[in-house]
């Protein structure tokens, strides 16, 4: 790895997803139609010349995009093809706009504005499948980031920790049409998978790091845990089942390797693993209400390109394991078979 002083990195905060993811509340929508996960991508970009750090007083702007389509129904770890026609379906396009400011070489601040467009469909009370769209801003996130080691003195490996706040800025009571068995149409909250926010203040705990292992070969890791102390948000669960929506904790993890295939052209390939999930029980506060708890594990191949002040990456995580865990009000849910995550950053 080379350290070019002065030079820059967003420290891998292409948030994102949802990990991916996204990758994320998307947070990030989760990849199995839970809804409300921030679109976290967590794509730590280890480029062809290694990591480049933001110099003091410098800005970086990031645009991250995620696509997923979820309609594969699971109970536990078993796919349920017989439930395909009665399960929810979501096609989600999400964009995160992130601005990062470097206070000095070790410390920076990041602000992320997420936006989402979700085309969804569900069987209604009339026995027919009806669809709709939810679109708009999600839950804003503000993070303080710190490299543990001083970047100029440690160009071949470092680890970063972040602490942040999620603001309940996304709409968590998006309404849609519901067609009853008697032919009447009413306005009801859409399924939790199509809600734009979760309605709770959250605390982000995040880390990411890298290590040079050999010439042109790096290891990387990244992950976050979102603490959501609020129990339920009062939004009614989509009919026909009763209940109100939970404000669940969420998590994402990524780890893998990056190899420079074209040093002079700034091109590197990566391969790793990724996990996105929602726990059955929150770490802080009660865990009542409706949530689709579970996790998805992915093989996570990617490509990274960097040139001057520009950096671009694409990852296509492919699901290898999915588990819809039993919670109080949910035992089935729809997962994505794969997702597409792309990000572009520019340093000012």
C-alpha cells in the first residue's frame, strides 16, 4: 500500500448500504422485506493503490445506489415455494447521498441523506394481488468517525470506529389502498417492507478496517449495529393480521479480500462475505410489535476503480443462506436472491 500525502478517503463510508447493504433504515430496507433498514453499503474501498485518506479540511461526496427484488418466501431456513403466490413482493431502488468532512487525518464527520422508491404488491382481502408505490426520503444519519492509528504512520493497515445518530425523518406511516372482500377500498398503512422509516431515534455503532497482506493484496472488514430503543411506532400492521409495527435493531457485517489486477489503471477486484439481519430481541428496550426477524448471508464479489479524485465500486452479493427467525407475530417473509450495490465518490 502506498501513502500519498496529502490524499484522501471517505474511510469506506459509502452508506451503506443494506453491508450492504445497499446493501441498508437500508438501512436501509433489509433484504428480506423487513423494511426500514438504512441503505448501508459499508463498501470499504481498497483500491489498486491501497487506501487513501482524507486530508484535514477536505470534503468527500458519495452517491450510493442499491437495487433488490424480494419475493422468495422462507420459513426458518427453508424456502416455501407453495407460498410464492401469497407472499409479499418488493422491488426497491435506494440512493444515499453522503457528505464527509475531515477534521484532521484521524477524525471526520459524515451526514447521509437516504432516498427510496419501492414498488410492492400483496394479496388483499378480495383474493387478488394489488400493488402500489412508496417513495421519498428515509432516516437521516450523522456519524463521527475516528481512525485508531494515525494514518500517515500506518499506511498498510488501520481500523476505524464510528458513533452516530439515526434521526426518525422517514415516513413510517405510508398509506396505500386496501381492497376488502366486499369490494370496498380503504386507505391503510402499507406493509412494513414498504415503509420509508422506522419512527425511532437510533444509535449507530460502526467499525471498519483493512490490512495489507502481500503485494497488491489486502484484507478488509466492516460492520455496524443499530440500536433502536423505541419499542413500537404505532403504525398498524398491514391487513389482514392485527398488530402494530416494531422499531427493531439492525446489523450488517462484511469481510473479505481485495486484489489489484491493474495497478496503473487503478483497478482492483474483491471477494468476501456479507450478512444482513434483524434480531428477534433488541439489545435495549422492549421488542414488542411486528418485525420480520432473521438474516441473510451472501457471497460478495466486487470491483473497484480509482483515478485521481474519483472512485467507483460495484458489488453484487448473492444469497447463500437465508433464515426467517420466529418472532411473536411473524414466521414467514420474502428474501432477495441477490442485490446490486454501486457507489461513486469525489473528493473536494
